[in-house]
C-alpha cells in the first residue's frame, strides 16, 4: 500500500464541482459562507476551533467532508418529504451537529428564492432575495440549471442583482470546467453585459 498526502479542495473548487454535478444550491451556498468546513485537521491544533471537521483529538461520529456534503445535497433534494425535525436529524447523522444546525439556517433561506420558472417567464418582476446568502444560492442554482432557452432571460434578471452576485455568476461561467460555458458565452445578452463590466476581469489580464 502506498500512502500519498493530497491537499483538500478549496471552497471555490468544490463549488465548481458541485455546480457541474448538480448539487443542491443550499449546500453550495453553505460552502461559500463557511469555507473553514474544508480545513484540514493538521492546521487546527484545538479541535474546538473548528467544530465542523474530523479531528483525531475529538470524538465526532459525523463531520463534514466533500463526500458528506454530497450526501447532504442528496438529502436536501428530498427535503419536501421530511419535517424540520427529521431533516435536521438526517443532516446531523451526515455532517455532524454544528454543520447540520448551520445548514438548516440555509434551508430556511431557500424559501426566499424565486422559482426558476418565474425568472424564465418574467425576469423583470421575478422576486429578488433579501439576503446575500439567498442571492448566492439563486446564482448557483442558475449556473447548474442553465440552458439556451432561458439564458437571455437570466441575464435580464441578473442585472437586478448587486454587482458582487453578477461577478459570482461571471466567475462561474469563466471556469474552464463549467458544463454550460458555451451556452452562456454564445448569449448576446451575456456578451453585452461582459463588455459593460469588463473592469471586473481586469485582474485576470495582469
């Protein structure tokens, strides 16, 4: 047996993977808000400093790893089948106490998200979430569900979001591994937006 030490994924890398793999946007928003969930225990002397991860000095039956995050995504896709108590219990058994309680806060935020259909049908009047975290989830969901039929309407809707959210979408599109990159890049609305906002990408040219 050969043992090889590999670094953990960054939050951006895992989000990119999750977008392409169809992860629940609640989980992607959670990863963005709590990047410390991917920290290696080697960098944490006191396990109480990071209650989310596995640590040899702590007796945690469940904890957060990329695999348990994917499992929690599968659970959350079926959340309509469970009451809040049962859903919390399932998440505790999958990602641990602290992670489950914090992720349930994102489940509550999901109620603020506009439906994809409302954005497709009426991008100028579809609901815009109140919180920054809910806006992030809306962007991640759009990245994962994007297709030619509604990319232009999404761009109309997206301009109603703040610039940081617009930049988040653009960075997702520009990722080489993004599954729907060509669909967005071929949109006249995206091209127009990119020309107006090219200052966001100035750092890439340095």
